[in-house]
């Protein structure tokens, strides 16, 4: 299985997920059926290949941001980060295993 990042076509929302599929078309069809992207429609979704996340396929169709191992991989190899809309401060990041590779953590600790 290959890893793909599904996001909104215009990049406006800042929402993205990592899915595993045999092809980009199958990845797009899966992403379009998720709760996160159901309102975007097939043409409102962008799919990008992310080969760096291929080794993290563990039989699940989608990577889970709440799973710390998945989160570390997503931050480290695909530049994911917490939503900018979240109400948080740098103290919350101290407990995240992905902080070492997180651009938002670096930005918050510089302030």
C-alpha cells in the first residue's frame, strides 16, 4: 500500500489526512468518503503521494493523529502540525513526542 495525503484542493482549510491505497484514484475516493472531506466533493480534494510514510502502513486505511507513533511520523516526514485554530500554548507541546520535528513548536518556543 502507498501513502497519500488528502487535502482541500485550494489549501484554504489547513485540513489534511494520510491514507493508504493502491493508487491515487482509490486514495481520493476513500478521502472523499471520510467525515472530514465529505462536503468537499471529489473535485474539491487534492491527493499527493508521500512515499516517506509507506513504511507506516499497519493494515489500517488511515493514519491516526491521536496515535502518537502515527503523529510523530506525520510531523517528521510530512510536515503535519496541530491546527492553527487550536487554543493552546507551548506548554501543551511539552507532552507531544513529535515536538522535536514540529515547526509550530519551534515557533511557539521562540516567542
